[in-house]
């Protein structure tokens, strides 16, 4: 893990998680299908890195400019200047029209956190289906069962407020029964996640592979699995 300060000044009682970029990632197979007409066949690792290049563009701009993010992803995956606009549209389709897939090791990391006594919740800017998708992939659900049990899945489309507005975190804090200062929040952007968590009083951890975040002053981790491993070692 790379960090500008310790992961937590105090061990959290609860971990609140973003969905996209932390529990889910865009499907590498979908990237390959949509970008094949441009001669681009990125491997899985390149597709994951491209997602975080898009996040870094949002953070650079300090705004929810998804067109700019998709363009940055297309460039990262090798789109030529001549193909850039069409390749950007292809990336847009991957993000909006294709199912996402579980992030490597995410479901197992949640199980380990629960076994260690941490309470969990999800707070996501989403389209109203994130709870259903998490349960279908057996990543987590409020019912538990054969997936990690979370106190709540907060979907911005359902509750009518989205990150970085700190109000969205109140739903998770109420369900957890844990004060904000005892909660960590792990997400994949500074703009939505770090800034929103700080405004709500949670301790943010930014999922950003080495080199993708240019903003100092907050902890970083390469993935949820890496964060969980370090947290459980404390």
C-alpha cells in the first residue's frame, strides 16, 4: 500500500464500501469485444488499469465528466487519434450497457473482514440495481446467506442523493449504528469518494494502483483485497 498517512489512526469498527471500482469492475471481455474494430485487444490487467485512468481523469478535472473519463480510458487502451471519438463511444457502451464483474478477491475480502468482527455497508452512486447485482454475484447482501452480510446497500438512485454529498453516508451510518469517526470508507475516486467521506466524517481509503492518484494527503490501496489484508494485520 502507498499512503501519505497511516491507513487508520484508530482501528475502525466498520468498513463502508463503494461498489464500482471496489467490489465491481467493467468486464475486460466487454472491452475487448467493443474495441476489437479498432484493432485493440487489451488484456485483463490493462482493462483494470484503464478504469483507474478514467477515475484519475475525473479527479484531475474535479468534476463528474464521464465523457472525459471515457476518452482517457480509450487513450489508455491505445486508441489512435483517428479512432479516438469512436473508441470513446465504445468505452461508453462498456460502462453503460454491459454487466460489470466482481473485482478480484473482493468477495473473499469481505468474508475475512466480517470474520474479524468488522461491520460492513455499501454506499454507491448507482442506477437502482446495485443491491441486486451484488447479491447475484454473491459478493454481499443484506440477507447474507452465501454472500457476505452488509448492514445496508445505499444506492444513490434509490435514496435521491449521490456522492460527494455527505448526506448519502448518513443512511449507512444509521444502519450500522457506528459513529462516522469509527468508519473507514473505501472508494475509487478522490472527487466522489475521498471528498465525500471526509465531508461526512469517515476516514477514506482510495483504491488507486500506484501512480494513478496525483492527490496527496490520504491513504491509497491497490484493491479492496490489499486493504483488507493490511487492516487485518494491524
